[in-house]
């Protein structure tokens, strides 16, 4: 991906690949879309793919594979144990991260399960820059507690800080002193932070956290699922990284950590995951759990074809043109929304463009689930499936109270090598139209509320007839359009 300036003066991201395999899409009429979201319990996770035009729910497992990845899948070694495919993947991870041990898992949350089962006990505290939904669920189900120590700027959606995923070092020292290092099995760094808009952490901040952790004998662990975009931002925004290659930045980051886990559904353009470990003692603690929960040590719940694809995908992730693809498309969306007065998280982060639902819908409170309501509205207005990242993604406290999320975001994910610029422009146009008619959008309430990870399975209903009125307005403004 590169930025190109047209003769008109417009600067746009340029796809540095050609499309050779296509998949047919459909765009249902607006009244069909209104019906489908109601049938899905106003939960975009419960929509059927055949009813979606642009699937911007996530970039997890939906990034397009390259011709080289597809070719690599044909040489996979199907052996149950001792597969050559495993050793190729292990060697590639050692080359990139410099760690001696690797445990494969079927995806990132499976790696979280192994780590939680190994280290989390009742009363333990896990400091981190910011939580991810499944991470927190694994920790709390085992009696642990999460403390978020992100810098204050990280929760100000319009703040210009280039590394809003940074850890507040004073908060970290206070957390360790208050809880005791002996009650902190590891410190978790997410690079970059999913729930606050894919905002990155700096290499400088990682090094400072590493120094504190290792002086006190605490394991430092990184969730590298979104590392690809974070590497791009380090290269672009951190002066010391400008003269470094993506591989050099990656190794400088990895050298600070004891354990790195990742979802290859994000990092590596694949469909799996794993845990990279620096020393044998930690490896041995986790090894038997992989066999119990995932599969044998040389496949860990993945197919060997997926593992071959990941090996090639990791190399592609180190390519500076490829690593720029997502962030440049996302920045284009962010800039277009800003031009049109749509509130978004700035500066542009990774993973996707994040619309600030709290400012978009100021007439709704957090317990009206504004981000979820906006996700429903985006589907009605354009067949666009986004993801709620707000109060609905939180979980209730043990006493039943419902915390309001720090931010209310509609995530419009940008899977890599999937959408064309015209499709991105269509998504922008429909969200801008929604913003013009934002007063029509009302709240949601639960009719089926699961206890854990309710945003995956829960069903809701509108608090009024606002969805019908929105569809009527759309039909009026776009009488000859789907």
C-alpha cells in the first residue's frame, strides 16, 4: 500500500496488489435490512453473512490470503506428531521474535486460556494498559482481577497523543506497591489497544515497563494480535524507529518480553494462534495444558495447512508496504469523517475506523447502548456490519450493577486486502448520512442477556419505533437505491 496524490490534489491510499479471486456480495433493500437486524436480536454478531454487504465486524480471520500463502498450504506435512510444518512455523517465529519455545493454539483466546490457567489464581492482579473482552473473561473466571493503567490521554477520543496505548508508569508503580509484586503473576501489554480504537503503544514505553517488571521479577507478556499495525505506527510516529526496518522494530519490541501470544487470525493473515516463550521453565508450565485443551504440541488445534499459511503470512507482515495497508485505509476513512463532522477516534489507529458513538448520539446514555444502536443503524442504512465496542461489551459486576464503558465506539474494521476504495467510500457516505439524521436513532434494551461475553450472544430490542422511522427516512432520501 502506498499513498498517491491525484492530479486533482486528492491523496488516497493505493492498493499494491491485484484481485484474482472474487466473492459475490449482495445488498438487500432497506426494508429487508430492517427486518433482518430485528430477527438477529439487534446484535450484529447474529446476522447471517448472506444478508451483509460490507462486513466490517472484525479483521479477525477474514483478511485475504496471498497467492504465496495459498501455495504454501499445498506442502503441509499432515503428521500428527513431529510435523515438518510445525518446525517451519517454529523457526519463523524464532527468527522474528528471538524466542526459543513455541506452543501452537487454535486461536488467540485459546492462548489466553492456557496463560490464565497457568498463572491466574484467586486474588491475583493483572496490570495492563487496557483489557480485551476475552482476556478479562479468562482472568475473572479464575478469580483474578484486571487493573487498567493506560495514560489518561488514551481515553480522550479526540486527543492527538500519538501513542494513546501507553502505560502510565506512575500508575504501574503504585499498582505494584499497593498489591505487592508477589500477587502479580504477569503484566500484560496489548499492542495496540483494541477497545479504545486500535491505539498503539510506543517502543520507549514498552522498554520502561519492561525495566520496572524485570527489576521486580514480574513476567512481562504481550498480546501481539494487533502488533502489525502497531509496528507501522512506531515506524511512522516514533523518531528513533524511523530509520529502522519493520523486522528491526519487531525484534526491539520482542526483546523486552518474556512471553508473546497472538491470534494469527489478525497477526500473520492466517487462522490460528500461539504462545512464544523465552525460557524453558515457563514453557514447561504451559506445555501439558496445550495437549489437554488444544491438541498435540506440534499442531495445537490448528490444521497444518493453516500453519503453513501463517508461516508465509508472518513474512508478509514484515513487509513495509503490506504492513501499511490497513492503517492507510483507516486514516483515509478517519479524515473523510472529520471533513464531514462525524466524531471519530483520533489520531487514526489500527484494526479499523472507530466512530465515537457517545458524541454521535449525545441524546442516549451509556445504558441505552449507543454504540450497539449505531451498529444497528449502520446496517439498516447500508448493509454494513460493524461492531459495538462500548458498554454492551462490558460485563456486569458480581452484584449485578452495570459499569459504563470508558468509551462508546462503533468499530468499522478494515480487513487487509479485502475492500476496494469505492467500497470504503460507500461506507463513509452511509455513516455521514446517518450523522445527518442522528436524532432518529434511539436506544436498545436486553431481552436475552448472557452472564459472560453478552455482546456475542445477547439479544436486544429497540426502546421505540426508531428503526422503522430510520428506514422510512432512508427510503425517502434514496428512493431509487437499495
